[in-house]
């Protein structure tokens, strides 16, 4: 099971169950965060209809995303809001 730094909210249990089913093992510590980051980038690129960072990064900055680690949105500095 994940230890230290484990997100307490969001779709974590769903993520862990799917991971265990697919790979027959527990994920490494940062797997849920990496999963969310990749999915956010994909969603931002789709919304921007471009893989050009100049086009999708402004979209990413404004996103409010429901991920395995909880709701993800960013402040004006680009830091995750409500990060602990």
C-alpha cells in the first residue's frame, strides 16, 4: 500500500483498485500524482486542440480537475490550490 504523502481524498481507491487489477501489485508512492498529471495534460491538449505548450498551458492553468488525488486547480503562481 502507498505510504507517506498518500492523498486522502478523490478517486484514490478507484485508482488503486484499477492499478492492482491491471498490474497485480501495489503502485509506487507517486503513481496517483503522475496519473493525474498525465490526464490533466491530455485534457488540456484536447481542450486547446493542440499539443503546442503555448496553447495548452493557459488552458491547464485554468482547469479544475477531479483526479485520483482529489480536486486539482492552480493559483496565480501555478501552485496547486489546497495542497498540503
